[in-house]
């Protein structure tokens, strides 16, 4: 029975939806060591899905933090729970069309920084999107999420939508993540696109109908990587909102940024753009395929180059049969 499942999975080349335990290693979109920090007093979320194929996106850097490009499938090895796996598919993510969702916090709590957020987000999309290849959407959220601009390659339309936003109301971050994930997930087949979500917010939520865990599950079901730019460190301090942002980015393989002043927001966007353009992705079918509800640790290495660091999620939770 197990061998039949594996053969069917390999033939279908199913891109997996990594379960919510996908935690990020310190330097990469998912930590190879400890789990991404959850908000104080909470355990890491553990969602599980039927896993027939596992897809992993990751970046490679040298000791100076510079991205390493030009590597091929034969340069990598992947291990699940310490056992070598066979890479079924490999791609340089820079070659895949992007589907980007920019989530902008329009609640009262960010009113003083709002103009800088608008300018930085507009510039980011203008420089990030490749004509006739990539598309982006703009989602605003205060007391409820709203679609300011649907998926489009028209950067002028996106920029105008951002400039039309006005702050006011509460904060529904979790609902906004669910909303954007559903929109991004509608772009199929999954294997043809690289889905990115960029959140500009203080991370506080006081209006969502859904929970943080439901928001995370939606993002992972859509195979979406979350990056976040916090507006909290503008005032200083590691706030509860920062921990929430770290949690989302850590669990999905993204990264959080904490600029010291509003003028640095654009620099954070620049780093996100660079990271996205320098990622690889692989797909493998677990051998053996064990649906035990447990956490399966995944490690990606560059063969013969211990000086190179791989930044990727460090595993997934499989559904228990």
C-alpha cells in the first residue's frame, strides 16, 4: 500500500503544502535549528496535511552573507530525519513568475508612519515586478481586510491604489492574511508560480474573526512565503506585535525586518526583493512515506561546501493516518 502511494505521488508530481510546523532557521526562510518563536506563552502551531510531495524554497549565502547563484540540482543534497532523499524537481526561483501580495496596515496605530509605508510599498512594486511576467495585489486592513487592487502587472494601478489608502480603525491582521492567501492560492497550478506575501504592520491584531493559527494555515495551504516589515522598532523595543510577525515569517520560510526609522522602510523592501530573486526550489517524495502526525525534520546542504549556508524551512508535520 505504501509503495502504491509513493508511485502515485511521484507520477502526479504534487507540490506539497508544508504543514504549519515549517520553522525557519536563523539565516534562512526557515530555521534549520530551533523553531520560530511563537508569541509569548504559546506553543508553536502544528498543522498537518497529507504529504505526498514536499517542496522547499531556499537561498544560499557565503560567509559574508552574499547570495550564491548558478548552482544546479547536482550541487544539493536533502535529508529527511537524517535519511537522504531523491530530488524530483529543481528550479531557480528567479525564473518563476511572481505572485505578490502587499498587505498594508491602515489602522490608527500606524497613522504617523503611513505616508512612508505608501511610498516604500509603491517603489517596491515598481522595481520588483517584471513586465508581462509578474503580478501583484494590494490588500489593506484595518477593522477588516479589503482588496485595494487585484492581481495585475500594472504598476501604475497598484501605485494609485496604495496612494488612495487612508488610515483608520482597528487591526485585522489575521483575517488579512487569510484573505490574501485565498487570492494567491487561486493562481494555479501551484508549481508555475512563486507566491510572496509582504506585510507592513505593527503586528497587533484586535479585530480579526479568525485566529492566528487559521491565518498561518491559510498561508501554508497557498504555499505562500511571508515577509514582514515591522513598524514597531521605530519607537524601539521588541513588542508582542514583533513576535507575531516573526512567528508568521518563521513558520512560512520568510523573514522579518525591523527598520530603525521610517526612512529605512524602503531598504527593507529592497532586501526582500533581492532575497526573492536569489532562491532555489526543490521537490521530493519522502522515502519512506510515513504519515504519523509527527514532525519530519528536513535539511538541505550544498555538497562539498561547508562554508555555504542554506536558509530554508526545517521541516513539516505529516498527517496521522
